């Protein structure tokens, strides 16, 4: 299985500041044939299902604000939330879909307001 | 716009079979991946398995002996069966669909399954 490790487990950020979440995979999720990273990011608010934010590591899902951005390649990835807003309080998960079964998730990062 | 609605029994006894169904409204049902994911309360996400009309079905090895995912394309529905449940299977269960680019693009509302004698 591809193990996904997120850091930090939680972080507190002031409104308007930047939040940075890291995700590392135990093996590369870059497909050499199409040069795509099979990596997605999800946001989950309390009492709700996860919501897809980013796929192919850098592509924002339709309707996702542009303050959310994904970067990285191979084994190291980052989700950046610029100009943090109160509605961004949530748990964020990375997920690889390069090697399946199984698809695997990171352990989650909880973002709170400082 | 794709909308998923799921249903099934939320309270089971140990050794019973969990059975959930997910209906997909809108979008193109054919060619997609239809998946199930679970989440114990307060914990992280675990992929259970998926089915795709060209690739077939794939399961998490940790659950493969007990899981069956099936699809009824005539009804735009897919289902999950998990046999011999125990307290360790207590979780929110979510259905999800997507394409190759984003396998878990659309999610159902979730069903809390409790296992208690």
C-alpha cells in the first residue's frame, strides 16, 4: 500500500493569513506516461462528507475558491490556503489514486482559527 | 450536477450483514468509478472499494474477504455489502463517484452504521 503522511496534525492560523499543509507519499504517485500526479485533496467540515478541492495535485475542482492551491510532484505535495477565512475551518485530507487497491488517505490535518 | 443519495440499515447486531445502496442522479453514469469509503466517528477516512464497468471491482485487502460492491446500471445505483460485522465496523459510510481524474468527486450524505447487540 502507498502510505500517505500528512503534517502537521493540526494548525491554528489567523484570519487572513496563510495555511500550509504537507503530504508525503511512501512512493511516487507520478505517472511517467502522462506526467500526472495521482493526488487529490479534500476538505471535510463537521457533520459533512468530504468535499473534493484539488485533483491531479494542482487542478482546482469547479467552484473551489482560488485561495486554495495545490503543488508538488512525485512524493511531496502541499495544499496552501491563502487569506484564511472562518469558513475554511475543517479537516483536510490528501489521497493518492495512483496505486489501487487500495486508494489511501493521509491522516488528516485540522485547521483552526488562531 | 451529480447528486448521490444513499440509504440502508443503520443499526446492526454483531455477525449481521451491512447493506447500503447509493443512487446517482445527473451526470453520466457509464464509465465512472463507484466507490465506498468509511470513517469511524472522530477518525480518518478508509477506502472500502470500487467498481468500474470496464475494470471490474477492487477492494481494500483489509476488507476483501467480507465486501461485495455491485452496480445496477439500469437504475443508476450501486450497493455495498459487508458481512459478519463487528464493533470495529462502526462508522459513517459514504458512497462516492468520479472519473479517472478524480475518483471521489461526488459524495453521498453518509450513513452512520452502529453495531450493537
